[in-house]
């Protein structure tokens, strides 16, 4: 769990540092100042706030339903077999460990979505390369977390669909006999 947060923090720092460097050093400067900062203040701040407050609210309302539905995927014989094989090489493994990590990723996405939205309305109004870089960096980190979450949910849903398809096929075989 700690590794996840360390990787997340390092990725956030890298995203923010890249955004600050891009804004501060590579942006064209006009009589109005740095064009990246002006463009962010004019065109990006409000849509970023709206998008991330909506995303955080959506994920918050669906978190329990998603985890409860995906729990069914972990109650299959296929997953039980995989877990028993894993338990041999890693005795500390938890049966619902990957579902717990998925819940942590969901919660982290929710927190980062709301944090991104709040930053747009607080320090996003300060017209400096560092504050704009911080706002853009945390937005990039949140989007990356969403992609990670999407991949993990795709894999969990694929397992769940395999389970319910196998159950339905078994029911259909029993019905024809």
C-alpha cells in the first residue's frame, strides 16, 4: 500500500515539474505575459474545475456499487484456484486483496478529483508558472489515475463476465437435460 502512494507521489511531482518547466521556460511571452498562463486562466481553469468536480461526484456515488458488483468476480472457482497458487508463493496474500487495492484506487481517484477541482478555484487564480504548473500537474496525475483505474476495472469486469457467462451456460445445460 505504501509503495502505491510513493509511486503516486513521485508521478505527481514529475507531472507538476514538467508542467512548470513547460510553462515557465518553453512558453512564448507576449506583451500580456506568458501565453500558457493566459491560456490556462482564460480557457482551461473553469472546464477543469467542472470536469473534476463531476468526476469526483460520479465516482463517489458509484464506489460501493462498483466494488459490490465486482466482488462477485472474486467468488468464482477460477479466482479461487488462482489465489491458492498465489498463496504458495506469497503466504501473506489476501483473498480479496486485489479488490481492496481497486477500492483504494477508487478512493484515491475520488480524492484527487476533488483536490484538482479545489485547486482550480483556489491557487488556479494566481497567475504564476508554479501555481499553473501545480494545477495542470495534479490534473495530469488525476487523469493518469483514471486511466489506471479504467484498466483495472476492465480486467475485473472481464473476470466477472467470464464468471456469469459460465454460470449461465451451466444453467442452460441443466435446463436441457
